[in-house]
C-alpha cells in the first residue's frame, strides 16, 4: 500500500488544499490528511470541525484518511509507515520555509517531502487570507468547498 501525508493547519481547508489532496490521491493508494495541532495558535474552527469539513470535502475521492495529530509530523509518519510528505508550493516565497522543513524532516527520520506546484488559480490563496477577507464581508465562496464557505459565514456571524 503506497501512502503519503498532506499535513497542515487546515483552518479551514480551501480549494487550494483540495487541489493538492486530490492530485496526491491519484498518485497514492491512501492519502492521510493530518491536521497538525499547534497549541500556540487558536484556530477559528475547532480541530473536530476541521476534520469534519475535510472529510466532507474529500468524501468522493475514496482513499483519504483524515485525522488530527499532536506532535512532530515525522512521528505521525513513523507510526503509520508513511514514507512521503506532500506539500504544495504556491510561489517562490513558500520555498525557503518549505525547504527548511523538508530538510529537517528527512534529517530527523528519513521521510521524503515531495513538492507539488499549486494550480495557478490558487497561487494567492491561503486560509488566513480567506478568513481576513470574509471577516470584512468579502465573498470567498469561489475559493472554498461549499460546506466550508457556509461554516465560515456562520462562524463569523456568531462573533
Ligand atoms: O498549513 P501549514 O500551517 O502551512 O502547515 C505547517 C505544518 C503543520 C505542516 C508544520 O508546521 C508541521 O509539520 N507541524 C508539525 C510539528 C512539526 O513536525 N514541526 C517540525 C517541522 S520541520
């Protein structure tokens, strides 16, 4: 069974994430989507909500496992015998940090990182930008899976 992981914060999942996950799903038997918990960051969505939104958005792919993990990504990989981390690269500006993480991760445990060029339609897209635009009433529905957009509109209205 060929396995890979798409790790991230996914607060919330965007169409850019979905594009990378969908492409990984065509290359691997099982793609694990790992919500890496960062205790110093308070998310707009709870981890359980993020899991549910990702499950719904990826349900049609048929080979996606979604879970949250508290700890190092390399430990997540080791425990599940995952040899490859998939990360999207939106622009050159992503590269420095991504290269650092990839080199750290291979040094820690031998797990490889494969970079996938983001679809240019989403090269400007990030969860934080989507949240900022939506906070001020901007329409981001074309950038998010429908259920995520609905959840975002509702969450911001509750505030
Ligand atoms: O969606 P993001 O915030 O760009 O994802 C970053 C993420 C979660 C992949 C990265 O911060 C991570 O791997 N965190 C888990 C803790 C860890 O392994 N840190 C060392 C990375 S070299």
